[in-house]
C-alpha cells in the first residue's frame, strides 16, 4: 500500500540534485503521513480506553452492568457484605472498601454446564457508599 523506501529515495534524490520543489513535496508528504499515524494511534488508544471503561462494573436502577452486559435485579437472589479493607489511593492516603458479593440464579443451560444453581460476583464498594448501596440493594433484592 505504501512504500517508505520510495519516499526516502525521493528525498535523497531531491536533496542531492537541488530539486527544491520535489524536496518540499516529499517533506510535506512525510509530515502528513506522520500526522495520520499519530491520529490513528490516538484513535486506537481512545477506543481501548472506551472499551476498558465499558467493562467496569456499575450499579444502576436497571441492574448490575458487568462485563458489557446487564444482569437485572430480579435475577439476583441475595447479597452479602464481605470484609473491610484499604487500598493505597495516592501517596500517603488510603481509601476504605467493602467487598460485596452478589448471587444470581443461573439459567437452566448454565446450571447444566456449571453444575451450580447460582453464580457469585464480587464487587469492590467504597466505604463511603456502603450505606447507600445497602439501602438500594435491600429495596431491589429480597435478601
């Protein structure tokens, strides 16, 4: 599709034979190609960040958004709060979290394949949000 050797040879030829217009054209093409490659790289990185952002777990009114899909609240059978722990957020500061384990009923096919009636998912919930999340979960899941 693109032969970089040809562009390098053209640049060398134009420089050695004092063809200012050709030399300028070759340099312009090289700059434009470099910009195009930079734009493509930024686009790919942006898509990667978007994809990773969509993979994060989130609690909503509809259900739990996890792994790019939504598990509706009616599918959950119970939830349990796990232990409290701290992660180092920045230099010298720690943030507290609780583990939240959610159990959901598997479909008949998944039950047959996994040999388990329930699947369990563990989320990391900020200690500040524990009461709000607990209040919300108690209203949507019969524990």
